[in-house]
């Protein structure tokens, strides 16, 4: 994600929160010009530590999202801060997205679900993937409300209209003043909405269009949700439930796979013994079905499962 952002913009600074010592030490060794690496020891406060034991690792990460933004704005005296999911991949300068805010103090992005993938009732109307807060009275009021709500309740279950940190956003446009919903169609393209877009290559970038928009826009970022490393040098592009257009695979996922391979080389160059802790996904979904197994063996891919060589070449 960092490398893709650096490719299209030299006017940004990332504040990266490292949630374990290996991650912190490696990121520091990489000496990223446009980044500040923050350890848990620096970031965690009494409020976060008090709820940490009762939450899973994933739930705690969600709990921390709003607090990371709060920490950055207050610690580094920022006039605005944008939270980015780590699995975003940029194809153009995102400044056009924050410029769209105008005088608004908060920017949120919709999931824009395709009808066949609509999960808004459970996962929310909006996606915590790219969300901006200005250091204004309006912006900080929203951020403080969200931070306190996540400290009180942030779990991976649907309960009383809540789910994680994300369902809290559903009513912000009516609950608060100064909240802007992103309109640019090139921000927030993802597996759950890729079917409604037409994709085309444009130099080193990609353009997208929809039947509704009637015009092309630069793809700013793609959310590579649920991308997984698998056994036997295989990659799962996203969950099996999502259908991906072939143009998305060639124009988005191939560059992403190559970008990940290049990032791994950078990491290995500074720390050749570093252990990647995410367990490799098994291939049971493919290999326990004769038809799927045969297709995968012959072609090197089946639905969202691809041999690395098919994407990194």
C-alpha cells in the first residue's frame, strides 16, 4: 500500500501503527521516507488497555481505529488525518478525494454494494477503509463520539444494530453536521461492487465507469479485501462468494500481486529471518471438488484462486 501511494503522490505522510515488535522493528529498518512508525507502547492508553483483554486481536484492531486517528491529530498537531486500511492499493493520487470534502469536516465512503453482494444490513452502509477527519470542532466531535462508542462496544458480531466499528457510521449524515459522503466513483472499488464497473487501462493507471455515471473516472484505490496467501504457492484474491471481472484480475490483482512480491523482497532485504505469522489458507474449497481440482491443476487457477506464477509473471 505504501509503495503504491508513493508511486502516485509525494505529498503524503503515513503514521503506521505496528501491533507487534517484529512489525515495528522491520518497518523502522525499512526507513520509509514518508512514514512514522508508532509502537503499541507509544500509542496504547489506559482506556484501550482496560478493554483489550476482553476482545479478540481482530476486535481490538477495530477498537483502535478511531483512537489511532485521535492519537495522530493530537500528537502531531495535524489539521486533518485520513485513516487507510492496510489492504488498499492505489492507482492514482487520492488528493482528489479529500479535495471533494470542501468545507465539510468528515469524509466517509459507501460500500456501494452490487445487489448480489449487498451486506449493508450486517456490515453497514459505509466502509471504514478511507475516512478523513479535519481538526475542527465538527470533525473532532464526530471522532470523539466514535472513539468512545468503540471503547464501550466493538465486537465481531451483530448486536442491537452494531457490528464492529463500522455500523456506527450508518447515521452520521443525520446525527452530525459536516459529514460528506464520497461521490468520486474511483474511490472504494472493491470485490463487493466490482461487477457494476467497467475497467480499462490508462497508462500506468486504470479508469472505471458505471452505467449510471456515463463517464470515465480514474481508479483512485481498490480495496483488496480478504486477499489471502495459500498453501502451494497459491493466492486467493478474495472470498469465494465474490465474482470478479476478468479485467479486475488483469488490471488490479496482477499489479497488486506483483506489488506484494516486491514488498516482500524489500522486507527480506532488511530482515531475512522475519516470520510471517498469518497461517497459509488451505485449498480444501478447490481440491475437494473434482471439477474445481481438475480446472485448477490444468490452468493454474479456479475462480478466485490463482497460482502465484499466473499473477506475478
